[in-house]
C-alpha cells in the first residue's frame, strides 16, 4: 500500500556535485530539487532528503557512451549504487542518462533568464536529474512496464 506523500527521487551523480530531482506525490511530474556537493556531508544530506520526502524508489542516472559501452563514469556510478544500497533499503534502479545533460542545458537556456543564473553548474545537475526522472514518469504514464 502506498501513501499520497511517497515520492520517487532521481540522482545525476558527479564527482563534484550530485543533482537531485523529486516526483510529485502522484508520481506524474518531476521537478529539480537540489544540488548537493559530493563532499564529507553528502551522505548525511542525502539520507535526510530520502527520509523527509518519503522516497520509495531511487533512479540513478546510468552514464553510457553514445555507442552503449561503459565509461569511467559508468564504473563510478556502479560503485556509488553499491554504497547507496548498503546505506538504505530503498530500491535503486539505473536509468539511461545519455543526453540528459544536453537536454537540461537546452531547457535552462529556454527557461532561465539572465546569463549569470544559467552559469550555475548546480542548475545543470539538478535539471539533468529532473530530465531522468521525467522520462521515467512518462514511461510509467504511457503504460510501459519499467522496473
């Protein structure tokens, strides 16, 4: 049984910054939530976000090369997933993130006024997480079976 407050969270993982997006309680819309620095406070911050937002599923952006092969970033994300699964019982699934940053940058250019605001690197990270999550939610709403 699910409650109306439960949400899905997506992560755009990076060495320096980690973009976070959340779904609405009905799991129809995603929104860019926050960018967290990948530093010594990261785990405390992430676990607090998971708890406060009643997250029931985590989508983890899976960075593959354009030809579908793994890169150094892919292996870094795989290690992160293992650590995440060790720290929380919430199911974690990979979601292909190819082109999410490109789409996020296009969305930012189209919607954010002011060059200075668009240069915020954290804005791209949380918007990439948003793109990942919105694609997933769209698949669900189209009746496609996803993990």
